[in-house]
C-alpha cells in the first residue's frame, strides 16, 4: 500500500562527493563534477567526447579493489554509508539477515574489467567482476543481506526500477528492509566510444562544466559519469519498532515500455506518460499535488524534448523541474538511484536543487526549470527515468510523516 | 573528388541498408519506402562517412537530410570547405 515504505538511510559516491551529503552540498552549491577524462587518454582511444564526471572512491572501502569490479566497490561503499545512516549495525539483533534484501541496479556491470581482460590471460575472478548482478550480490555478501536479491539491468531506467522492485518486496512483506540503489562505472574507451558513435555524448570538450545543459537550446548530448547510490527502504512498522525517524516515504512507482524503437522514443511520449501516470496512481497522488520533479534530463536533444512532452501531458501545470545531471553527468543505471537520494534530500531539507547551464530555454522543452537552488514547500516529489530499449520508470516520494 | 565521394556514399548506403545501388537515386528519401532507413541506420551511415571520407555529421545535420542527394551535397560542401 502507498505510504507503507519509508526511506531511513542514504549513501552515495558520486562525481560530486564521496558521501550522500557531500554530494548534496556540492549540488546545492552548483558545483560541477565534470572535467577532462583522466582515467585514460581519450584522444589516443579515438573518442570524440573527451569529458566525463569521474567519481573518487574513499581511500578505504569495505572490499578489496582487486577482488570486485569497480562498479561493485562503488555500490558496497554507498551501501555501507546508507546502513550506518539508517542507524543499523548488521551485528545487531535488529538486522535479521533473511528479512534484509538487496535491489541494486547496473546498466552494464563491469565494462572496464571486460576491456582490461581482452588482451590478457583471463582471471578466475573475471566473470564475477563484470556480471551486472554482482553489485547487488557483493552488498548482500559484505553486509549479510540474505533476503530477496535483485539487480535491475534496464539501461538508464535501472536505478529507478531498483527502487520500484525494492518497494514491492517491502510492501509484500518478503523483506522488512531493502538496500535499494544503482551503480555504474563506465569510464573505459569502449564505454565512451559506444555512446560517442551514437552521437549521444556532448563534444563540448573545451568547456566540460558547461557541457551538460538539460533543456537548454544549445545542448549537444550527455556527459558520461560514474557513481553509485543506495537507499535503505524499510517498512514503516519496522522503522517505528526500531525508533527511527524516516527521511522520506516511497509512495509508489510505475514502469512501462515504449514498444517502438531501442533508441528513438515516440514523438507523443506515450510510454513515458503511461509510466508517470501509473506511478501517481500507485502512490494515490493527484498530479496537481506534485511539487517537484527530478527529471531524467540527460541533455540529449531528443531525450529532453521527449521528457518535456511527457511532463506537459501528465500535468495541467508542470511543477518545477530540476535536471541534476547538469552537475553530476549521466551515471546510466546509477542515475535513478542517485536522483532518488537527491529527491529524498529535497524533501528532507525543503530545498530544490538547481539545473546548471540552463541559459537559453528551448521552446520545445517548455517546462519550468529550476536554475538556482531555492527553498520551497515540497511535500510530493517525482523522480523520472528512461532508458535505451524504450524502458521507463518513475517513483513518487513524499516527506516523512 | 565530388563524384568519388558521391560514389562512396552510394556504396555505403547500399552496404548498410542492403539495397542495390540501382535501387535508389539522388531523389530517394532516406527514410522513405525504398530505403526504409531508421534512426540508427542513418547514424551508421554517418559513422561510415566519417570513417571513409572524414566528414562528421552531427545529429542536427542528419535530421536536416531528406534525400540521398541532400546527403551527397552536404558531404561535398564539407569537403570543399576543407
């Protein structure tokens, strides 16, 4: 039922910071995570886009880097923070392993690990460093989460789908607690060249911080990024029994497929409209009640136009919209989770994050874009995502009650 | 130079879309019935043009192209510009 699942902990490693609150503070200060690619030489690798939002792992993480893929290490680090933030200690009696599950998405899994291996002798750890369910699995192993184990891999909607999956496990009672999130480390030559070839990436190489510009008329593609986020979702009753104050409530989720084309969504945005309407119905929330939208807003010409079309169809009067990828870049399957963290923080603090670089509004993206950080009464917020394959996800959060 | 580039473009279209070169001409609409190219086909053609002729087409450039002739003219003008 709507209202039965609450958020009690947040964790994130993003291009803006090594924790959820560091990332939030940088976001609210309009600090960009974008810069030249340093992980390898993009010119040598024949990339057209030479820019990215790179994340930095803390010096110490709960796992050994050479034993897990980078994307799994990012997820475990974010989960460690989220569990502590929720006031949990996996050694406590409150932590009933069989009732704690994981739902951690990744669009691609360990692509850099695949590329590193192509010329080499194959390590016995190779497969378990790249499989796209291994972030979810490593979190379950490190923290003893032996309940339902899920790993959405629905491209750039996967992070939001992971929230939806986790919410359903808690609603059904198949878990009391779910570690829900997404993780991606895509910064390798093929990771970038693949999107480059599709003309999906910005080539504003001389101005990395100005390259991601959702809904701006001069946008030319997304800035690729890496990172992870994990939220602790918990049944309201379980949180109350622990004496924990929730950060936000997960009210409902929706998903849909366009069923048209792998990369080109339909002009009328029917699939995304259906998805958002399903989320609002599931949450039992009237569209007029939505106060803020954390949009998918990747900064691609067609994607942003498609999303604006959907929002204007769902809402008689579209609420304020933020594209946080303007500062974090696009972390693919992690983005829906990172933006769910930002949405929970928006509700917690009553502050709307900014959209950077929105300088020339695009008439084809006629939505009210939040360009400066601002305080606001926010009771209901929507997080939207869409991915290649024509897959859509939306999740509705409300403030703690 | 221009005719060579035009020939190469015809060959790229033929190879990528699996149609005989005699099956289309400059008036043929790229997304029309004869070629039936969809968006990723067109980007594949653009990538092949970049690889073989060194002319990069942006998404905006691609969206402005209607016919095979439009594509040839654009590439020819870019090559002249160089």
